[in-house]
C-alpha cells in the first residue's frame, strides 16, 4: 500500500489518471461535480458544524475541547471512498502498512483534491480548523452527499542522534528521527440539505483510525574527498 501513486483513482468511475504529459481528466469527474455546482449556483446551500471533544479526565468533568483539528469536506466519490477504506482494511496487515497508513491517507486525499481542481471543482474542497472550544463551522455548502475527513496530531518529540562527521561523509539527505506523531482520523459520510445545519461530533469513541508518522529531519553529510596516491618526498 505504501508507495501507491498519489492519484490512484483508476478504472471504471475513475476521476483522474496520470501520464507523462500530466493529469488526464475522465468524463466521470464532470458528471460527479455537476449536481454540486448546480446547487451552488442555485444557492441551495446548507451548513455543517463540527464539534471535536475528548473524553474527560474523570466522569464528572466536562469533555475536553480539541483545538486545532483539521476538518475537510469533499463531494462523495466512490473511488475516493474505496481508496480510504482500503487503507483501513489493510492497516494491520503488516508493520509496513501500519507505519505507512498516514502517508497513504495523505496520498488518497491529495489525489482526490487534484482531481477536483483539474475538473473545475476545486472550490468544493471545504476546510476549517477547530477553535479553542473544539468548534469548526463550514458554511455555504452545496446540498448533496459529502464526506468528512478530519484529523488531529499529537507530537511526541525525541532527540535526534548525533552523527560524527566521518560517519556522514559522502551522504546527502540523511534522515534523522526527531520523534513521532500520533495522527487520529475521523471519516464520515453525510448529507447536506439546503437551508439546514448538519451537526457532527468528533470524539474519542468514533475515531476511524489512529496512525503513526515518524517525524524526520534531513541533514547533509560532509563532502566526499578523493584521496590520491601519497607522494614520496625527496
């Protein structure tokens, strides 16, 4: 799974393919976007409110608001839905899948975003970040079926190892781990209706997936030096 193409939305109903000449749009993207754009033009729009809350530290305490949760809305797409579900389905098949799951979600998301942009529907990607009360509000959403992808990152910093100069000689872009982040995802399908507000709650009990991303920095090694034959002095 890790290392799949960034826009692996191919086959029947595909939205985007890749060629040496760049992205190639399929007819399906126009068909998918049409009802959303029509609803937008007719001002048949609604609102989506999202509240992100963590479990309280004790039963009598109030829930903990999650600030900084990234929330994205996308028009519903069968290929995109399948791509995301495939990540979860094979999440624990291997250590490689487990460690690469966050990158796979990012790949699927950015691929679909690109498909929407190239198809003339880039404005249909709606995003917001939750505030100090854990609230995110998305307005002027065209009526129709949507999917929500939200995530929260918790950083666990570590100390990068110290390398001696001779250990780096001749190497470029040496990866050094500075810790890791736990990325918690929520994934929901929803219906937006004109003139109505759709309220969603993200909490610790309806998490879709939690993955690990290693945090890396890259350093440049010392330049390699060519050592020629030693000359004998006279």
